[in-house]
């Protein structure tokens, strides 16, 4: 089946040159490595490699043909897998879906196709050298196949919240402004402005195609910066490619639709990629770390053994990229600042994680821009104070107590609480938790495995742990665990991959000789490697395949596990258009039925407000679980609303009531029937997907006027003008300080002192102004 | 047509940023300049919105001007 590497060290394929794991320019060192190395470590290792290089470089003839055949076989497996996955999807009956979501209607060959695609990728990982084209095509096709599954089957863009975001964008392009009181998300309008600008400039009036394909596109875009992160790691090509493959597969969180968080995540990945590629300290500083005492002194006892294991000498888990010009680094630094400004203006959580990650990298000495976390924090807090006044003014306690409300709106369904309504949905939700726990714990095991090999993966550790800081920031309506998992993914995928492929590579071009006192450690680790190579190479690939299959099937189950109510049907969109047609002007009150406590999320599961956002209100009504009682209550509520009132029910929302609140499946049909028979009500719109009812003769009430929009304004207090002056000066000084640091050779810090002296009073002044604003404006 | 305009929106600033980063390897340069282009367009959109100067045509022009300035800066550097 596979051609397994023969000679010793063959599979420890060393990566060389400008190695890019994800993008695939990984080359085996077996032929590239100079025989006559001048490295101090050349002795033992060099001898071993010298011995083994020969069979590889001579691998022509039969061996070459066998290897080629293996690649051809994998190509064939891949094409078969793709065909098995996609071709049977033609006849899928979406309406037959059960509480398990999309997986319940998927044909068995499609699931088999997913398994074949996965197996094909893992077989490619088992080959003796990286077949870059094959790996890239398989990676991209797996990502597209998994993430486009529902998009390809459903005629309309899925996920109701995406339609609300379309509503924000429509509002901005129509009114050329925002209304900060309409929705908290309008205080961070950067992303909506970007999409509004782009679609308007391109003359796109219909946002549906953008909504429809955004998840697929964003997942593909994530792979670019993630590949840049991967190439800085000291790992084998297998580890890197497996990590790149895990990334889209483990991302079942569903935060990749057209949303500020999806955009923020892309910025976050770019931010991390730039930091680890071009702002890592010189290797000399890296090497000097991890040693607390002279190598000769040995301490015994369990404690010291654990201590030495934790803090003892360790090879860095990262490679240093070839150094670049200071001016290039200055441009990259300015790009980093622009990235965090855009992220701050677009999303409330992302900049916080950017700052946390940068701070983590600084603390672990993997980032030379030591002032960047402070700079980022100033931008973050300044935006919060000056630009989001509409969000916090008047209820500061709520905001900083538990900023849950806006997050829960976003999660129309991706809740992490287990429902009691439907055992099937509850199982899907448990599977989500299980998958998150599985990935996180395997990541920790991977970290430990690398540590036993004396490799300190600080960057991966920071990427894994820094997102946990967000727990301290916001509650996000119980959704923060999900968001944290989402942000932990880059680090987690790398570390999970290390669990199976832990060997590190040594790059002759970029990796200077280790200091003499670290060499025994390296050799020691090398000696511990098992001798039976075939087994050693096959077992990890098989183990990785088992995990990969579990993750792929887990993905198909949980990613589209809420599909019965996350799917958007044509009639549901039409229902809202009909209401707008019927009332071309003025407010519209959409009465809807709920069976839950709506204090956390007071909105129906419908594609609401995708047009005319500011005109809709959503008064809810608790169901009496009895059709006659509900008809009476609905009629009474519509009378209260007068001519603005409509009662709306949709299939997605009915599925939600059934699955999440345990309302019987037949209840909604019976209610619709009873409503249409009621003499007080008329059917405004009805089809299989949705129904809209209104009073036949609404009580004559004056049409309530719409509230004037609250535009973005910074809000004046006595000290605010001072803050407006301090802020740009402080940002300028902080940026000049970092630019100065880039020009200062390592070890010399004196040049920064004047900037630091300037920063302190300015920072104190700004903090005072921000505190004053919080007090005065609240 | 729409795709062409979108390319017109993103490609010039990407070229501008790439011109400012001559020392990077191709893959790194591609990702950094794509991020730069995204940031330029997003900042233009954000500033138009906050300053009540919303105009997609004007924004396109602003992006073009910024791209030209970035290219000019790279010329000066050389």
C-alpha cells in the first residue's frame, strides 16, 4: 500500500530552506544537506546522516517507480472519495431531517466519501516524502467539501444571524450611518462598513450570494496566515500538514459566516503570522534560555526531577525566519497597528485576544515588539471609551458585570447548554462538548510529548492558552467557551499534530549550532527513539487516521447539527418582505411565540430584519401550550400593538420550539390551523415555510413615530478634550518607541528611555480621562 | 463586472503594500500584502462611516489614491 521509508533517519524528513509547511514548499533535506557541515554538532548526528543519505539519493529505478505509483494510487483514492462525497447529494431530501440535523439525511456513500477523503490524506502523510500538490489539493478539497456541505444543498444562505448581519449592512448602505442604540454591534461597525462599501462599489444589490458562500471563503482564507504560522515551527512536514488539515476540520464552531468575528479571526491569524514570522528574537537569545544553572551540577529527588523536566534546557519549538531589513520590519509593524485598529473597530472580542497573544509571546520571549501589547491596549480601551458610548453609557454595571446580551443574539443556536427539549439535539450538543474536550486534551498531550523530547513549544503554548484570558473579560451569554475553543484552534491543531508526529527538524540554513551544553540533550533524545522504523512510521499515521475520522464524522454531525432551525427557507425570507410591502412606512411589531426564558436572547429564530432593520420590534409571547389559549393571547397582543402588529411563525422557529423547548411537532401546525380559522385574524401570508397573521380590523391608533437614530458620537465631558489630544500623541509616542526599538540592536536599551519618560505622563493622563468619562457619562 | 470592481478595490492596495515589503519571501509577502489591502479598504470604509462621508465611489477613489501613495513611498525608499 505504502512505500515506507527504509534507511535510518529517512522519515525524520528534515525541512530546509524557506520552509513553508502549509503552502507546501517543504523539501527533504536528505539530498539537500551538505555533507561537509561545519556545525559543532556535526559529530554524531552528521555521521548518522552521512550513513543514511546514500540510499535515499540513490533511490531511482524500482524505488522511484514504486513511490510514483503510491502517489498515483492516492490521487485515485482522492478522486474516488470526492466523487463518493458529492455525487450522491443530488437526491437529498432536506425536509426529512431529524433532530440530528443534516447528517440524518446524508446518503451513506457521502459519509463513506468523507472517510475515503480522510484516508487519502493520511496515506499521503504516510508516504516517504511530501507530495505538495497532492497534499494541497486534498487539504483544500476537504475544507471546501466539509464547509460547503449545507451551502451546496440549500437554496438560500443558512443561519438566521447571517441575515441580521445583512440587515446591518443594508442599514448602513441605505442611511449612510449607524444607530448605536439599535443594536450593540453597531458600536463596532467596521466590518459591516467594509462589506457595505465593497458590495456597493461593486454594484451588488443582493447580499444573498455573499451570505451564502462566506463560510467557505473565510475557511479557505484562514489557511493562508495559518500556513505562515506553521512554517515557523520546528517540526516535520507530516506534523505541519496534519496540523493544516486539522484546522478546517476541527473548526466546527460555525463562527465563519458573514460576521465581524469571522473577519476578526482572519485579522487575528494575520497578526499572529506576522509576529511569529518576522518579530521573533535572534536565535542566540533563544538558546540562552531554559538553563538555570551550570550543566555539571545535578540535583536529585523527585521535586528537582520535575523541576528540571519543566524548566530544564530545551530546544525551541520554533525556527527563526531569515532576518529581514529593519525598514521591512517597520512597515510590518505599522501593518500590525493597522490590523489591531481595524479589528478594534470591527469586533469587541478579537482585539483583546490579539493583545493577550502578543503579551504571551512577549512574556515567553518569542516577540521582540515588547511595547505592542501596551499599544494595542491603548487602542482597545480608547475605542471602548470614545466610540462605544452608546453601548455602555447608563448601564456600565451590566456591561462590565456580564456582557452577555449581544453575544447571545449572535448565537441563534450555537448554545453550549444542553437542551432538555429533544434528546437528539442534546446528543449533538454533548458531541460538541466532547469534541472540544478531545481536541484540547490531545493538544495538552502533544505538548507533553514534545516536552519529553526536550522541545519547548512556546508559540504553540501561547496560541493555546492566551484565548483562555477571554474568560475573564466577558461572559458572552454562555457562548464564551465556544469562542475560546475557536481561538485556541491554531495552537491546538499544532499540538494535536505533535502528539502523532513529534519529531523536530533541524534546519541547517536557519538553525545555528546548538551550544555544547545542550547537545547531550539532543543526542539523548535521539537515542531514545525506537529502532523498528517501519512500525514507528506506520503506527502514528494509523493513530492519526483514527482521530481524523472521528473529527470528520464529528464535524458532519455537530457543524450542521442544528440544521433544522439554522436552515433558512425561501418562505421565511418572503414573510418579512410581505410585512414590509404591507406597511411601506412606519414601525412593524413582530409578535412571536416562545417557550423559554427570553431574558438572555429575546429574538425569534428567523431571518428577521434583513431589510428595514430599524423598523422592526419583536415583542415575545409565552406559549400556553394550548392552541385555543395561544390564539386568544396572540389576538390580545396584536390588539395592543394596533396596526403595527403581525404574528409570525416559521418552520425554522417551529423546529426550534420543538427541539429546544419540547413543544410537540404537531403543535405548530395545529396553531396555524386555529389561527387561520379565527374570525379576528386574517392571513397576510402563508406557505409551507412561514405564516404571517394580522388583525382583520386593528384598533385605530396613531402610528408611533420611529426613534431618531443615535449616530456615533464620542460624548463630551470636561476632560474629554484633553483625552482627544492625549490619545493621538500617546499613540504616536508608543509607535515611535517601537520603531526605535526595531532600529536598536538587541541588548542596547538606552535609546528607548526618552520615549518611556514621555509615555508615562501621557498614559496616566489618558487613564484619568477615560475614568472620568466612565463616571460622568454613565 | 462586480468581481472586476472588487479586484480593482483590493489589488492596487495589495500591490502598494507589497512594494513596501521588498525583502520578504513570496508567500509571506503575499499574505502580508493581502492583509494590508484588507486593512486599507476597511479603514477607508470605517472612516467614511464615522465621518458621515459615505460614498462608495469616493471610497474607491480614496483607495486608489492610498495605493498610489504607497507605491510612491516605495519608490522614495528605493
